[in-house]
């Protein structure tokens, strides 16, 4: 051990030094679907734009990782951060290992739950119907499967490093569509958009999409689907749903298409 343990929602990370005194991080994750294939994604990337995997014990959900700095993209102007992430997309969106779960399977299940919401649910019914239509089209499209995607790439999942300026951490990997990735860049750092929320969301959206060379219409469709799924989880998993988060979900879904 070489420092105090840290933790997020799904893992514990301990600074360590290896037998040859190399600084590293020991990460142990909860045994859930999201962590099962993290080592496969990191091994596939081999440190190209991402933290380097030094060793893994998949059965214990344990990984020994390259040690990075604590500084993340929260310290960078949001539009500059969007451009940095777009550049990282280009490096990490490679053919997916065959073991990864397909994004389309998750979307089918989540959209079924969205469709099961009562019409009286605290969401604009027009947006719910739009998300269901878009998700059905995307799931049936072969382009929605086959690319290794991070699944949760936001400002705090990009850390400063020595061998490169910025490296990606903490993937929730799937075999999916690169256009699925954008939404977290829109809803994070929400307080910074006070006073010009819709304009700010749109500026982030177009900055990421254009810098990454993504199709704007397809990226827009995935944002709408993803925000309605987020809202559905809030309504179904919490006894007292967070009205502010529901408003954020609706605002983002509307902003990218107005």
C-alpha cells in the first residue's frame, strides 16, 4: 500500500507500489455486469488513450493499473474538455472483443421498461414516444453493434498523466455504437450552464459530435434515448424521484433537437 484508499460507487482503488517500486493502483470492483469485462476493454486498448492495465484477476474483479494523476477534465473549460474527449473517442472506438455484451440488448430491455411507464408519468409523453421509436430503429441497425464503447465517458473519467496529457479510465464496456457515448458530456457539470442551459447543452453537443466526426442526427437520437432511459430509472427505482434530475433529462433531450 502507498496511500489512502479511494472509492466511487462501484469500486475501491488503493495506491500501491509493485515489487520493483513502480507506482500503481489496485482496483477492486463490485461483481456486476459493468465491471465483468473492464479488463478486456483495457487489454484491447493497451494504453492507447487509456490507463494501462498491468495485471488482472477477473474472478476477483481486481486489476493492477498504471497510476495517473488526480486532475481530471473538471479543471478544463467545458468546450475544450469536449474536444479532448472527442479526440479520445477516435482512439478508443475500435472493433469490440467478442465477449462484450451488445448495447442493443440493453437498449431493448430498457426501452421495454420505458414503454411500461404509465401515461401519467412525470415525463412529456411526446419525448417518451420519440425515444421508443428511435430506440427501435437504432436496435435494428447493424451499426449499433460491433464497436468497443466506454459506456460512461465523462469529465471525471479522464485523468492527467505523464506519458500522455489525458487518459481514459473506468470503462463500462459494451459492443455498441460510438454515437451512444456523448450524453454524459451534456448532463455533467450542469451547474456551469446556469442562465444559458439550452445553448450550453447544444454547444457541448455540436463540439463533441463535430470534433469526433460523428453523424449529428444519429448522435442526437442516442442522446434522446439515453436521457429518457435515465428518467425512467429515476421514476422506477426511487421512492421519491429527484425532480431536478428529471428536469435535466427532459431539458437535454429537448435541447439537442431545438
